[in-house]
C-alpha cells in the first residue's frame, strides 16, 4: 500500500509539474500571439508609409520631368534669343537700345534657367533620397515578415508541444 501511495504521489507530482509547464507554455503562446499582432500592425503601418513615399516619389519624378522640359524650353528660347542677339549685333540698322533690351532679356532668361537647373538638381537629389528611403523600408518590412514567419513557426511548434502535453 505504501508503494502504491508513493507511486500515486509521484504521479500527482509529475502531473502538477506538467500542468505548470502547460500553463507556462500557454502564457508564452499568448505573449507570442500578442507580439505577432504588434508586428502585423507595424507591418501595416510600414506598408502605408511605403505607399505614401512611392506616391510622393512619383509626384517628384513628374515635377522633375516638368522642370527638365521647362529647362529645355528655356534653353531653346535662350538659344533663339542669343541667335537674335547675334543677328542684331551684326545688323547695323538695329538701334543700340534694342540690343540692350535683348541682352537684358537674355540675362533674365539665363537667371531663370539657372533657377530651373537648381530646382531640377534639388528634385533629382530628393528623388534619390526617397528611392533610398523606400529601399530601406522595403528591407525593414521584409525583415519583419521573416521575423513574423519565424514567430508563427515557433507558435505552431509550441501549440503542438502543448497539445502533446495535454494528451499526456
């Protein structure tokens, strides 16, 4: 009888140990599920940020194209004015005041062209910065996805362990 009581007490002790381990595993699983939900939320936020950055990048690309087109048109106009200016300088009948006016217009156009070139360079740099930022965010999102998948695999394994313990 005492052997049976000893064995019964051993089984009860072992059962209590298993129940404590199952409880601990359930708490771990709950913690992992919470962490997974938080990571999913961050992933959604990063996806939204990435979409916004892509949209902003497209707008900047469009603006850059428009700036380049404006620069090209101004350059053509500048060349046309320079050509007209050369003709005016060669044509004796054109009064000096008209030549001065053309020179002034040419200088104004040159200044506008410098401003447009500066804006184009700024937009180009901003576009490169945004492309780099998008790449960084894509890498971070991929890392989070990988981490989430690892956590899901670990949760699945823990659930199987818990299920095995419960069946014992």
